[in-house]
């Protein structure tokens, strides 16, 4: 049984990665329905939280059916991160997670996210202050291998952070310099996991996009669980497919068209409910292609879904999709 503090996550948990503008409550709902064991909010700016900015505060929203869930925060100022951790703890997640992995320029080049990988003493000090602040739940970290290929110090990072009290570590198998390009290297992740001085759960992240790869990486690298990000966008069934394959060695049939339409409809409904009509419609547009990937001649329907600005019209188009493609299988 893998545990983070007192949170029991099963024998080999599958975690939904925190993704900016993706892992909001509507998206998390459909991933939870399909087997995600632990989920995280989008990363939340510490400065936004302590200034009570609406966009940041809204990301604290948690629904009972999502649990267990972690709130992830980022920032470059130790005091602001400590204050933000207190606000996050008061929102009553199961844990508080620190983002030391975001590679985007506006975050990393200001010393937040993966930027702090260039200053390990500050990373250690910041983490220690957050662990002291958060007394009712575990503190965890998500990070990368290093800033670039010449500064991969993930072993030192893991030992330092465990030493100041984090209770789990998720590692993306790329450097900041790589962004999301190239192939994720899980060998350093395995080295951390196999370090006899490391006693906290180690989760691997990067490039898991099929049940077969999940099993291969589980057996090859020995991690405690897997964090899945981009492969879940528009395809929340990835969690149930991996679980079934790990348990039985058999591949599940892909979701039927009816399932795809039902999940897309639920995602849209929750998006409208949580974000309001205008924003809910706009931010769903990135998901349609993935929900119906592989269906021949779907492009005209995707165009209509992306261009529609009325909820009733969107639901009508989805009904048309259900009828038009009901006897087809994706290729």
C-alpha cells in the first residue's frame, strides 16, 4: 500500500498531473470517474493567493467527490510561499504540493517553478518553511531532473527535500531546458527510488501514454506510482485502461462513441457551471479534438464545436455526433 502521510492510495497509484489551464474541477471530475487515484489543482501563484486575486483563489475550489486531492502552489519568495501554503491548507485539501518543475519562461526565469533548481539551498529553505507552516497535512513536491543536462542533481534534491520533511516526490524525467521535447529519462528517477536513504514515495512522470508503457516503466524503474499529464487530456479513460492492464495483462476495448459523447457532455456541463458560460465554452475548445480523435470525417463537427458560442447549440452538435458516428470505430 502506497501512502502519503495517512493518505492511502492503493498498491500502484495513478496520479493526475497538475496542468495549467487543464486540471480544473471539470476536467478532474471526468478523470476521477475513470480511475485517477490522486489529483492536483492547477498550479496557483503564491502572490495571487496572498493578494486575494480572483483567478488564484478560484483555483482553490475542491469538491468532495474529487478527494484525495492536493493543492499545488508556486512562487519565488519564501515568505509569500509560506503564507500561500497556509491559505492552501485552510482550503482543506489532503495535501499541499510545491511546484519546482514548471519550465515556462515567465515562471522559471523568475526563480519559481524549475527556476529554483539553480539554487538548491533556497529550495531547501523554502521547503522547510512550508513544512513548518503546514501542520495538518503532508507537504509534497513535483520537480524535474535539473535545469539542464549539465546540472542534473535530482538525487541531492530528493535527499535535501526529504530531510526537511516532504512526504512524497514526483519527478518529471526531463530538464527545464528540454521543456516537453525529446524523450523523458526515467533512469535518474529509478536511481532516486533505489537510493537506500530515500524512504518517501517516488512517483515518475513523463511520456506515459499507454497501458503497455505504464507496465513497462513500472517494472523497469520500480517507482511507487505514475503521474499522468498530457495523455489524459481529452482521454480520461487512460487511467482505467492502465489499471485494467496492470491487473489482468489484457487491453480494454477503447471507449465507445456513446461514452465519449457522455463524458464530453459532462465535462462541458461542469465547465459551464464552474466557469460561467463565456469562459466555460471557450476553455472547452481545446478538448474536443482529443475526445473524438480517430473518427474519420470528424473535422466539420470539430469546427462547429469550436465556433459555437451557445450552450444549447453545443449540446445539439454533440447529439448529432452521437447519431452520425454511432456505427463507427476510431482508427
